[in-house]
C-alpha cells in the first residue's frame, strides 16, 4: 500500500513538517501567499489528508472532489473558513487547534487595549513627524485602564484569559456570553446583556466565533450605544464588526478608538477608509503569533492530521458527530 498523500497549504515550523514527513507523503505549498481555491481543487482528488489555514476556503464542492479524503486539519482555533455541516454530512473529521493560543491571544488583546488607550502608535508617529518640541500638559493624553470597566463579549477560553488580565488592573468586568451568571461570577465578572455591556464599558473586547449569529454583531446600533470615550478591541474575526459602521463611528467620535487584529476583508485593502484614521490601530491578524504558540499550533494540526490518516479520532475535532455514524 502506498503512503498517504497530504497537501499542506503553507510552510509550517520545521519540526512539525519533519514529523509529518515520517508519516506520509506531504506536499507543502511554498509560496508566501495562499494557494488559490482552484489549486486545492486540482489536488484534492488525490489526497488522503489536507492541512489548511484560515485563509483557505474549504467548501462542499471541494469536499465532493475529494473521494478519499480522511481528514482536514485546520491550523487555527477558528474554523469559519470550513463548511462544517458539509464535512459532517460527508463523514470528514475536521481538526482545529484550541487551547494552546489562549494566553498568547489574550496577551495581545490586552496589548491592543493598552496601545489604543494610551495612544502608543500615535505617540510614536508624533516623534517621527518631528512634533516632540517639549513636554506638554495635554498632548497625547489617553484613557486610564486601571479601575476602568471592561466588557467581554464571548467568554470562552480566550475571553476568560482576558478577564484574568483585567483583574490585575482592578477592572470591573461585564460579560455577555452563553455561560451562566454563576460561572461568570466564579471567573470574576458580572453577566450583562449586550446593551448593558455596551452602555457601561470603557473597553469592549470581542471573543466570539464568527457564525451567522455573530456576523456584524457590532454594527451602527451597537456602536451608538457605546460611550464616546469607549474603545473597541477585536481579536476574534473581522466580520463580527460592520466595518462601514465602525468607520463612521470612529470618524464622528461616537466611540474613541479601535484596536483591530482582524478585519473584513483580510488583508485590509490599502485604500480602506479605516486606515486613514489615527484612532484606529490595525495589525495583520497576529494575536496568536508568538514563536512558541505558532509551533504548538502546528504540532496540534499535525497531530490531528496523523490521527485522521490512521483512522483514529482526532485529538481536537470540531465535528465529533462524524464518529457517531454507523
Ligand atoms: C485562530 O486560531 O483562529 C486565530 O485567529 C489565528 O491564530
């Protein structure tokens, strides 16, 4: 019997690729940009496994072109790039990489919060623009973090990790999520409706997955509810926020600032109006990008792929219902 064939849609840390090579015949896409959809479509008919990224759209037609695929392993905790219902219908297990990126992503959400609150990117630009002529009592004044109120929308593993950081800053934490009021209290927060949270928070941090329900969860109405001094932080998915409504709210001073690790679309086009705003800090989807965490994510994605090739349950499977089929 020949070795299983897999396609890996981007270079991974070397250790993960070496391990993969011991188990199967792996073709790795070596370009910096993702392969086009048609490239994956061309290859998938021959594949036993696919290791893909959040930039790869994996839909039903692609799965239908893959008669022998045993596993699809996504190198991300989020999996909105994959049609999970279609995968489950076809009995294809889908792996993701939860857990290992919680603290790294929470660190980064807090970094965005602090950078926007204290206007660090603007301050850096101020020096580069030759404007630092003297110490001045009001120049580049920002918002206090210590003792402020943080609203966390979505209190799964990453939201809870953000809450732990907020406790070190003596923040009141309002939480809008599916967890019970008791569970949220145990974590140190107060359960709130979405509107209560938006009206009362100095910072609002998003930690929900992208689904039909959360697409444009933060739109004009929600931004209008926020305080004019409030700051929005998004390390979840860009489409959780309506970008046009956000632009208008930031431009018109309906909210003070935003810190975005994720945008809609990605990459953010260079002519996107959000890039013209000093009060909008955008970075290129790097919240989980520490060397150690990205290495762990790659190991997990490889673990899922190998397990799937061997007919074993994936260690972290987003559609375990595939194992209940007869
Ligand atoms: C994820 O894993 O879903 C992040 O967005 C990238 O690390």
